[in-house]
């Protein structure tokens, strides 16, 4: 009898995400076992418990998925799991906390695609505002945008201190150069919009961060991306299905990328990486960078 595909799904949170469980079964895993409220210190022990019981054929059908809400902790867990492997007892590990890596990857790769199509350029030297950049999806998007050469700015609706704290943390950990900005008032937002080439909205679901008037202040804006699928639109005028179409009300002819268009790329990326874990034929370590590479392939 052939061995089943076993995915150990680990989170520091109280619950796994049902979204991730559905995705894992649909990607061919035969059984998905939850481990909740797990600490970083427990990762090495859990990893070694998972790798030694199934023999060489079994490890190829065993994987570890890392969820939770904390992008930094998930990357630390990924590194800890990798360090705990004892080749040839080695299994694939994929971190996608709160779907943040695959969602951010899809949004940033989608924006790159729009820019390339409309202006023949990538993100390099673009000034890029990330609303909701203190959250999991926004932080991941800011890191990717900065790595792709953008002048990436984390905007917080609670003010400069919070935005700068997140920027500093990401800069220290990932060697990027993010800055923070105050998005707590209409005047601040209009000032920021005046210098923006690109905007990403990754703020909490159901919140509008930019009104039509504020969007209109973006006189050199090229692309507006919104991952919020819950009404009202996170960026006024960007429809959930929009896939590189002009945003009504933009004074610069900016193109919009909506939540379901981004979600479509995200879905393919997450499915693909979950399959890659057991189809690649060798242990895979998949995090933010790998999600971005996959998203770029889907956008090309
Ligand atoms: N389309 C897709 O495929 C997909 C997949 C996953 C997630 N999502 C969406 O991605 C977005 C981000 O997810 P997340 O888990 O990172 O979000 P989150 O942690 O719930 O919120 C992100 C940030 O939103 C800001 N925020 C909260 N309340 C706000 C308000 N009233 N006004 C303005 N900003 C506010 C906060 O930053 P500050 O307080 O610092 O401003 C917070 O850090 C959500 O809309 C989620 O639904 C989409």
C-alpha cells in the first residue's frame, strides 16, 4: 500500500486557517494535522518527530506548513525547521502566515505586470505607498517592493511612530530600506499621494483607506492595488475584479488591480507551492521569496 501524503500544519495561533486546510487538501495532501499555539522553541522537536518515522519514501510524502499571523515568527520557524533536518531525513516546509506571503507576492507581482504593460518599467525607483503596511500582508508587500527596487513607504492610519517602528523592524531583519509615513489625516494622505507612483492597500478588511478625492491627489500615480475584497472598496474606484483597467477618478490615468484579480494569482501561487512540496522530488523550503518568484511566473 502506498504511503499517504501527510501535512503537519503548525501555527502559533489558537486555530489553523480553514482556507489553508482547504487549499492543502485540494493540492493533494491526504491528511492535514493541526498543531496549534506552538512556540518557536518547539519547532525543532516537532520537525524531528515528523522526519524519522517514515523512511526515505515516506519523507517525500511528508510536509510541514507554517501558518499563524506573525510573518517574522513564521520565517524564524521556517529557519528552525530547516536547521532541525537530518538528511536524508528531510521534508518540505512552506511558510505562509495568514496567507500574507502568497497574497503580498501576488499583489506586488501583479503591480509589476501592470507597470511593465503600461510604462515598460518595473518597480525600480518607483515611490510606493503601502496602506495597512503594519499588518502581515502589508509588511510582506513592503519588503518585496523594496527588494524589487522601489522606494517603499509603510503608511499607518495611527501615525508616524507606528509606521516607523514596522519599517525599522523590517529593515533590521531583512536588510531592506523601508520608511514610515503618517496616514492619520486627510492632509497627510493628500501630501503622500502627490508623490506616489504606486499604491498598495493591505489594510484591514472592509475599511476604505482612500476616498475618490484622495485618489485624485495622486497626480503621477500609475497603479493602484487593493487586496480588500470586503465592501466598501479599500481604494475608491478600484473594483474587486479589475485587472489593469483605468481607475475612474484617477487624475493620472492610473490602472487598478482589485482583490479578486490579485486573489486569483494568490490562489495559483499557494496551490502551486503546496503541490511543489510533494511533487518536486527533493525537500523544498518555501517562504516569501519563493512565493514572489512563483507569482512573477504566473504574471509573465
Ligand atoms: N485578496 C486576497 O487574496 C487576500 C488574501 C488574504 C488577505 N486579504 C486581505 O488583505 C488585507 C490585509 O490582511 P491582514 O491580515 O494583513 O490585515 P490586518 O492585520 O487585519 O490589518 C492590516 C492593517 O490595517 C490597518 N487598519 C486597521 N484598521 C484600520 C482602519 N480603520 N483604517 C485604516 N487602516 C486600518 C492596520 O494598520 P495601521 O493601524 O497601522 O494603519 C493594520 O495593521 C485584508 O483586507 C484582507 O482581507 C486578501
